[in-house]
């Protein structure tokens, strides 16, 4: 039997994932300073671009979950 969907802490989980992604962006930016490889620089920049997209997705999901929380998790 499947467990019921428990959305009570989704906002907090999403906020934690967003902060970790922001931290990863900062760490990657710092790493750019120490690499001379154009291949690595391009890879880091591409990955950070994907991370930025993820952050926007987290923001949307957080908003959706906050709305769901306000509306009593109704679907």
C-alpha cells in the first residue's frame, strides 16, 4: 500500500535544495578562478546556467507549495 502524500514540509525541503544549489553556484564561480582550461570553464558555466534554471524552478515550486499550504493542500 502506498503512503499518502505528505506535503507538510515540502516548502522547507525546497528552500534547503535552493540554498544548496546557490552554494554550488558560488563554489563553481570560485573554481573558475583556478582553472586555465577553456573546456572546464565552459563546463562550469554551462552547469551554473542549469543551476540558475533550477533555482527558478524551485521558486515556482515553493510558491505552488505555499499556495497549497494556504488552501489546505487541496488538489
